[in-house]
C-alpha cells in the first residue's frame, strides 16, 4: 500500500491503444494510486509519466521491486506478455492485463503456473462478459430456452486497415511477431472469447484468412469454422476492412433462436423459443428486462485485491481464448483442419 493507504499501481507500457483509458481509470479510482510507469519504449513512457506527474523508471526489475507497488496494469505488446506477466507474478504483484493473455498456449501455461504459485489476484480484460446482452444470452443458453445449440455465428469488424488506424507507437498491431495476428487476433478476441464461453470445449477448426487492404502485412479479413465437442458449429467472422453493416451474434438451437445486434438506442435482441409460453402470440420476443451490467474488469480486479471478492473472469478464461485463437490461426496458416 502507498503512504495514503491506497493500492499502489505500476503502469507497465502504453503500447496498447486502450492503455491510456486504463491509466485514467486507475487515476480516478478512490482506492488506487499510480506509483510509477515503465514502458519498453523509454520516450513513450517518459512522455506519459510527465503528463501524469508520475515517476518513470526504465528498469522493470526496479519497478517490480518498488515497496509501494502492490499491483500492475499491463498494456505491453502481446509478444512481451509472457515475460512481463511472469516477472510481475514472481515479484508478488497482482496483475491486470489486456488481452490476449499470450500468443501461444505453451506461454499461457507458464503464466498460469507463475500466477498460481504466487497466489496473486489476476484479471484479463474481456469486457464483453460484463455486458447485459451477453449476460442475457448466457442465461438463455443455461436455461435451455433455445434447446441444444446447433450453430452460432459471431461477426465483429471495423475499418482499421482501410483507414490505417495503426501508426507510430501502435504500429506493432500490424506485426504478427509482436501482436500474434491481425484482425482476428486483436479484434476477434471479443467474439472468440464469448463463443468459447457459450459453447464449451472446441474439437476441430478450419479457417481462411487473407490480407485484403495491403496496408499492414497481417490478416485483415478472416473466417474460422469451429466444431465443438457438443457438436455445435461456430462461425467466427472478423475483419478490419468493414466499412458499413451489422456485427451480429446469432445462435440457433433445436428449440429456438437468439440474435443480438447493435442499434442506436442499445443492442437489438430477438428471441424465439418453443419453451416460452406466449399464448396466441407467435413470433419474435424483444426482451426489455436485461441483467444488470457487471462491474468493468478493472473494477472487479481492484475489488478482489481490496475486499477479497471473486472476479467473474479468470486466468483460465484467458487460456481458453489463447487455445482457440492458436487453433484458428494454425488452421488458416497450414490450410487444413486442426484438432484441439
């Protein structure tokens, strides 16, 4: 704890596009205090430190040895996650990290071991799991309202490659060695995680990916078809070359259908279920009483440190995400079906 009795936080890297948002959230939280900043890019780190009136230290080992640092927020390029996360765990620091946990499952296993050995509080940012419409969908599936799932289609896309979003300090998003992959790895994480959460363990996958825009030397358009152990089929559809159009989540079951899409006044949700008694009225039901949103992952993590609460997202969810991502990319790069 800091001298003021707050949780001392070290901000480790501002490489990720969401890093400043997390830094602002830490600064605004009444139970936290930013103690020090480290960045693999000294100029970027010093610039952020000056702007936030916080010390900068270019030596990660010294940052992790700082007596006032209780926890770290990691926004380094994904290729650095394994080493940074393991060092932080071995130093006994609680960890919040951007997704993906790591690039490979072998690295993810090493991180899990280090975190478990240290007994620290860990959180990976998978914010879709806190959204009311996603919580509603999970409830529908858990209650069997659409029967056994036969197919789930999940698209997420925007125009990052078309409009060349990544430059300067964010150029690494277009480098497969640092980022792990392109659109499917970065943006697709959100839908890949939700599909894995909803459908369970994967069995096999086939995939197609390409570079449509030519603006970054990495995938910007990719589709994967996953067969799960429960025989459901999942279609994951991710793009950085999407100018207009919907980003639907569709789930088909033996007793119904659930569809979720964005709309100006909030998500548009449609449910058709043979298991709901609607009397003489047949057709689409538009739910109005959705579950309340859960606290943001960062806030859940802080509460777990301060009050010992249990977070709704675990490091094993991070592993499951990496496993499915790795399988999809392996199938796409090798051009054949891959088994998990």
